[in-house]
C-alpha cells in the first residue's frame, strides 16, 4: 500500500474515533440538559452548535432532535433566536 494512502487511512480512523468520543460527550450533555442538570442557555447553545458541526452523522441528528424539542418547550429565548433552524431540525 502507498505510504500516503496508509497515512490517509490512519487519519480517517482517528477522525472516526474522535467523532465517536465527541458523540458520547454530546449524548451525556444532552441527557444532562433533558434531566435539568444543565440550564445555562449559553452552554445549551454551545452544545447545539457542536451537534450541528457533526450533522452529517445520523447519531448527531437524533441528539439534535431530542435536544431541540426540549429547548423549544423549556427555553423559549433560545428557540426564539433560531425558529427557522428549529423548525427545520426538529
């Protein structure tokens, strides 16, 4: 195998591992929001932003759906700042 191709394969494997780790962390954070353990709006918005960065992965889309439904009901200020995004994402 070509060394450049091997390096690319290694980098892709690292990316996948990092994506898995980020998903696990986001899942924990979304659960904490849904349980009322995280209520700071800027933190919730940051979580939503990270999820959007990985939106091509279905796992993140499912997390986003759970989170934005909750945000829509419990954090109208956040929901009012991005109603079109929420409408498209939920």
